C-alpha cells in the first residue's frame, strides 16, 4: 500500500490508467508503487483529466492542469 500519494494519483476516484470512474466495474483501485514504477499514469485520479506525461530514462512525471505535477522520483517506486 502506497501512503501519502498526491491527489492526482491517490484520490481513487478515477483509474489513473483508463480514466474510468472507480465505481464503474471497469475501474480499479489505487495503483501500486510497483505498477507506477513500470507504467506512468495517464489520467488524474482526482478529476479524470488526461494528464500531460513525460517519460524519462529514470522515471516519469505526469501533470494535471488542476492537481499539479507528480514525479516518479517523489514516489519511491524504484530501487
Ligand atoms: Zn486532476
């Protein structure tokens, strides 16, 4: 269980990979750190907006215009 995720990842309202609302059967729970280490999120978990995503050799960042930027290096997903 990842603690203290930023709202854009941890709000749990929208699936960060599909943008589907989590009360929909196709929706899912919070992403795990391992998941986030392998695959950057695409949608904001708080508002469902498509985020700007930039993948780097050492990680990624994703930005929601409303909820701000999340950087994978802040999440402790690797090592
Ligand atoms: Zn958002």
